[in-house]
C-alpha cells in the first residue's frame, strides 16, 4: 500500500518545527513575536532562490539547504549585523514518495546546519505546492547607528575584498563544461559554489572601521558599483592586486579574470575604509585567518564610474560587470 502523501502541516512538523528560545513566539501561530535587545536596531533582508536561475535543478539537497540560508546571512554580514532569526517560505512539487520526502529531509538538514553554525532560529514561514523555489527572510541586530551601509565611501578610501572572489563562478564553469579544473581547484571551487561561507565575523569586526560594505553576490564589479552609486563616487581598481585563483594552465586567463571580476555567487565582502585603517585591517586578516586584499581606491565621481588599471598603469576596458536577474549577464 503506497504511503500517504504528507500534508503541508505534516512537513512543517517533521522537518521545520524547532524551538526558538530567544523568540517570544516562534513556529506554530499566525505570526512570530520577537524583541530586539536594548540599544539594538533590527535589520531585515529577503532573498529568493529559484530552480534554474539560482541553482541547478539537480542540486544536492543538503548543500542547497545550506546555501538557501547562507546567502541571506551574507546580507547581514555586509551590514555588520548579528543574525538572529529567519523565516522560510518554500514551494515544492508534489511529495509523492519516500524519495521526495528524503529530499526535503536532506534540505532541512542543510538549512539547520547553517542556522546552527550562525546561531539563527527559524521562527516561521510557509509551504505550498509549485515549481521548486525558496524565499528566506532573515532578521539580525546591530548596535544603534553602527550598521554598515553602501553609502559611506569617501574619496581617498581604500577598496578591499575578502577571500578569493571568482571561485564559485569557476566551479560553475567547470560544471557547464566551459573549463576543466584539476582536483584541488575543482574541490575548492565547487565548495565555494555549493556551500558559501558568510563573512559574519568580518562584518562585525568592520563596524567603526569600514566606511561602506556590500556582499559580492552578482559579481565584484557589479556589487562594487552599488557602493559607488550610493556614495556618489568613482573607483580605480588595480588588476594586478586582485586575489589569484587556484587554477592550472588549462583554464583560459580571460575566463579566470572574468570569474573574479564578474562571476558572482561569491558572498565575500567588498568594502571601503580610510587608509589609516590599513594596519587594523591587516591585523584582522591575520586574526580571522582570512585573506583581505586591498585592490584599489575611491576617487571623485567622474565620467568612468569604474576604472580598471593594468600592471603597466594603462586603463583597461570594462567588459561584463556581473549578473542582473532581468537582463542576464551585462
């Protein structure tokens, strides 16, 4: 006799209902109730992940569960906030057999692994039947007036980026057959693609240090451009200062550079800071065991919002900037 198809509430009860000790009221009522700590401001962000746009339809469910929450955690990292609570809405095709339910169980394991890693409580959400997609709302706290914004970059500030942007895009290029990576590069790049590591510790440490910050989700140049627009400035980026990628000679140099500058899906932090903070930022890199690379500087707003400079001091044309969900790559 075939197993009975679980209801919406069966799925919630089995896989997504957990206690939320810090919430006044969590999963199980019409709405959750939370109260930020005294002196803290509440920060909120929402992201959607749609099959075929943000992840491959055959993505491994546990890794997908991690990534679904991690990309939202990254938004709070960019603002120097501590993640606290989350809400998850998901549309799922019909749960028709044990394999379908096992997929949901694996997704939930990955989601809660990320939640546990960053001390986040699930306090509500929704489920419905439909094409596979997820929507996560995340809430966090930051001391009043100390959240990092995109709009604070000033002329003369340094431009920095964390980690190694481009790894996720290079991993995707490998999966799509656009390049072949050796074992070490493949493992590193696919880990970056499937299990991004939000830079919460860095974001918290950058409060009162960074003048502006953003997480790199659509490509380094595209996301840096959001800081420049919000701050009404331009930037000069030194190409020879960009972090290098672990890739062998079989990967075309132009593909590697394109992944670094415009690949997206990195969830590293790009930020600006006054030159006087260089020693402190270099110390942060050591204490966090995280590469922090100074790649350029902020300039007066001019005709060129972004100027790329090569090792000979020559201006390089800006090609593809990054990803736009309505325009595609631009």
